[in-house]
């Protein structure tokens, strides 16, 4: 048995939320997965929630469950305990079988300054000699990053999670084992891309017909409609009726980064007519999205009300610009 094993990981192109960052960090190692990635992560949704006034995410493509390139095994914690009482030994065995591990741990054992910090963690390797696991998360540096966690820390962090703290997969909890699977493949579907883009433009959820396959959701708005809701929430922040949160704006930045990657992919593969200048237009939109995110971070440090006014002005400008770019994109798609 090897004393060291590290599964392939790359820093992902999108890092808004852990479940997406983890998926992209794995898939980025395999060029053949590009068509699947470019066929998804187009629609955005903003979910109304008592806890988060503006929770923004890509429409919840259940990446681990439905990505043809990933084999997903989900186990209850009770099942894991049945197989092996020693959680570190169990994780080592899983990694030896080429499984990444995804679960909730108490990160207070890894990060100073917290009494309790239940948070998801993605484990992708181990070193028996040094008694460390290799893991990816946001809590180590405030950004998605790779770090080492000792066997002792991880064991305590895993067993410290109780009841509702194990919140992954809409409260199902448990441990997920993720491995790369190249047996099925994937055919790019340009009609699906067009339908998602149209849904983004009109604020219609293209996936509504398959909603019975997912879990119960709070009310949502989609596509360009999210900008109006974000402006409403920014006004509440300005009036001190809500807390500022930069994360919705980071999702917008990730969305533009993927669009900048998707446009040349479509053109290079014959799905988009050449000479549209869409890349230049979307680069300007991404710059505005980044500016809005950075301005909100600045507001969170200074509480200067005028910053909110500036963000709203920029959002209104680039919303209209994005609508124009999507219309141009749709009119230049090559759908056979």
C-alpha cells in the first residue's frame, strides 16, 4: 500500500460555491469534459430566503449526481461507521480507490478564531508518513485554496458534526465519494444552449419541466430578472435593512468568466458564426461585474452610502449591455 496518494486537482475557473469549485477542480484535469461544462452553467437564479435576501447561484445543476464524467456514491454517516470506525483509515482506503471525499466538518479544528464552524470540505489526497490529508476549501485563506489537514484534526472535525449541522444535499448529510468516470462520454447540445440563453434573456426557467427531479425550492427569479432583485437588495443594504454580502456578485463574475470561455468554444467548434465581436463585449461586462463586486467589498469596509448608488448605476448599465450581447449571440448560433 502506498504511503502517499494525491488525486488530480487544478484551481477551478469558478469559485463562487464549494460544490461547483470542487467539480471544476476535478473536471479541469480532463479536456474531454469541456463540452459538458460549456453546455451547462448558463442560467442564473436568485432565491428568496428568510436567511439570505439575495442568494444567487447557477441554476442548481446537481453536478455530482448528473455529470456524466463523475461517479457519485453517497453514504450515510451510519453506513460509514459500519464499514470502518476509524474515519481516517476509511478516507485513505477511499482515496486509494480514486475517490475524492466531500462532507461537512467542524472547521474550528483547522481555522483559528472560531468556537464552531460547520463547513463542507473536499479531500483529494493523503500522506501517511506525514499524517496529513490534502484538502480544498474557502475557510483556509478566505478564497478557494488547497491546504493540508492533520489526521488528528480531521478526525475531531468529522466527529464534531451533529444533527442539523450536517447540512449537505439539502439536509441529507452524509459523505460523498466522487471519482472520475470516462466510460459514458457526452455529446454537446447546441439547442440546449440556445434554450438556456433564451431563458436567461426572458427570465424563464428552461428547467422547470424537470423540477420534480430536484428538491423543494423557495421562490426564485431567473436570468436578467435577478438584476432588479439585486438592486432592491442593495437599496435595503443602503437603508440598513439588510447586511451587505458580496457573494451574489462573485457569482456574477463567475458567470461572465464562463461566458468568455464559452464564446470561443462555440466559435471554434462551428456553433457560432465568426466575426461577432462578442468576446470584446462580454469582456466589458465582466469588467463591470468585477467592479461591482469590489465596490461592495469596499462598502462593507467603509459604509459609504454613495458606493451603493454607484453599484446600482453600473448594474443597470451592464444589464442592458448583456441583454444586447445575448441577443447577438442567439442570432448568430449555428443550429443544424
